C-alpha cells in the first residue's frame, strides 16, 4: 500500500511539474506602458517624445528566461511630442511619415539572464519598413497578482540607445543628435478567461 501511495504521489508530482514551469503569456496594458525617446536638439535642449497606445504580448518563463519573448506594436497615432505642432512635424514625411507607415514594431529574437532581476532582450525593431537588431537592458520590477484586478501581472523597465538614421528618421543629423535614448516602462497582465 505504501509503495502505491508513493508511486501515485510521484506520478502526480511529475504530471503537475510542467504547470509550474510553463511560460506565462501576458497582454500589455497600454494605459501603463510608455516608450519614451529623448535626443539632443542642436546642443540647446534634450526634448522627448512618447509612444503611447502600445499593444502586444509578453511571454515570461521565470524558470528558463530563454523561453521568454515579447512582441509589440507601437501605433504612430499614439506618438506624443507634447505640442500639436511638434506632433505634426514628427508624424510628417520629415520623420516617421505616419500616413505611409502607421506603426513601428518590435519582436524579440533572444532573451538572456543578465543578473538578479535583469535580462538582455535582443530583437528586431521595424520603423518605416526598415528592420534593425536592438538590444534592451531590462529590469524586472515585479511579478504578482494585481491588487485591483487580481490578475497575474508583471512589470518591466528597459533602456536602449538607437541611431535614428539607421531607421530612416535621420533628418537634421548630426546637429540634432543621431543618438536617441529609449526608456520603456510596461505592465502586462494575464487576460481574463472569456
């Protein structure tokens, strides 16, 4: 009898193990996700613009981060330069040409551990149909049930530096810096079952 109980317990443990190790898929919360770009303007100032209305999914595997991934769409309708005139200029053919190229995308190709609570996420960024590899330095902020929705939720911050000329938005470089710093903060939750 004891052997049967031990065998049954072992079988249950084996069957349950994949459930604990499985990657979790989260949907990005656009109201708590911001992609902020900052650059130098002729040496006088360091303006910024925000990409809002971000859509996408995160897959995170705490046991094996290499099985994690992220896929994001940044609609240029959500591009905010903090003044109507500047918004129009950024969305014009001088820069993003949003009428012709209404969105930018990022799709990860590799996720690596980079220390306690740190990741390196390599992926393909596409702007104006130009795709280049980008590496994000990522910090895991928190993974827990959200206190308001009770849904499993995860939060990250990330940074990288890009060359805007490599993506076809290099007007006025180098007087307006080619180098653009990106700072990203995001929350994502497991969607509720329908």
